[in-house]
């Protein structure tokens, strides 16, 4: 048996990015076996902050919105930021969202819900950031950026900044229900 602590924030949002990163840094210091962190950062700012706190002790992969999310042929992250991230060894991945992607196009046109909407809403029962963490782990696994079956930290939020972090064992999308969340490091209560 192990006793572990979860950091709870009063509400979701970017007000807690710095505190979340410190909670992740603390977890890295005691865990010793985490080799990779995924962070959802549409602008790249949170990924750069994470690097400032943990440096080169783990591989950091930034997962951002797919091309066209902000508008046709548009990216949320600037070329300058991608270069800054690359300069410190952070890869940036653009990809369709695992829990919406093409299914969102169908529901936008015809209405209704896809089964993945139910999966996403189930994760949102914890927090939007927990949903994002699970989602980006599947996206990165499907892209071959992280191995399946190896515990990682996944960080997410809603809009700007990050407010949730989990330790999980990622899977490919075809094995969605084999994804295992091992620990919640931090999340908003409201």
C-alpha cells in the first residue's frame, strides 16, 4: 500500500499552470521511473514553462491542436515558438483529436453524438484537463512518439494554461479501453 497526495485547485484554468508544473516536478523527484511527459499546449508557452522547471531529466512532447483548428490552414502555435521548443529538445505534435477528429465533422453536419463523445464526457467528469491528458496520450501513441505500456505523465487543461496532470499507461486508439490511469497528480475541484 502507498499513500499519495493529489493537488486540488479551486477551479479550472490557467491560474494554476505554475503550481501544476511544481506538482509534476515534485512527482518526478519521488517517482524515478517516468521518462516522458506529454503536455497539451496550443501556444507552446506551458511546454516551455515545464522545461524551465524540469529541464532535460525527461523527454517532453508538446501536443497542440491540429492544423485548421483555429481556421483553414491555420495553426495556434507560431513557427518561432516551435523553433524555441526544438532548441531545448521539445518535439511538437499536430494531430486530430482522438476523441473527436472526423467524428466531430459527422456530428456537426448531421447532429447526434458519437461513442467517443461519451468517452470524452466520462473523462470530463473528473476534469477537462484529465480528458485532454488521456486524449493526447492516445494521439502521441498512434503517432509513434511514445511507446504503449510505459507509464508517462500527461498534462492538460482547458483553453489556456494547464490544470490537470495524470500518470497513465498509454495505448493506441484501437485499444482505447485498455488505457490505465495510475495516479492523479493534480486537478481542479470545480
